[in-house]
C-alpha cells in the first residue's frame, strides 16, 4: 500500500487545519476545519488549492503560485477518501 502524500490545503485563500470526506444521503461531502471558523461543509462555490509538502520549501517558492495548485471539490474528496493524501501543517 502506498503511503499518503502530505499536503496543505487552502479554501478560498484560508489555510485548513483538517479536512475529511464523508458520505451522506445526498452524496459525498468535504468537511474542513479552519482555525477562526471551526468545522463546516465545503461546496463548489469555494476555491480549493493543494500544496505538496514533499518538495523542500526552497523549491516550492520557485514554482508558480508558490506551489499551490487548484483542485476541484470532486477530485479533493476522491483523494482524501482513497487515502492518497493527508492534510498536515506546512513546515
């Protein structure tokens, strides 16, 4: 089994400390924790970004947008549910 890649997540520019996918009767949902706001459900109206923490900080700084990549809600939920990524704090 592959180890989960550690990533940081931003939702509409705000750092997220925790993110999890859950299934409800209406389908899959993304639940996030933002330090100032607490827990809430994210929908398609939010801009989602992922930062791969595998690369050293010096390399990420040279990438476009500091290494942050936009991702769709559907893809982010799929990555979390599959265990391919794990949300952690940036070093």
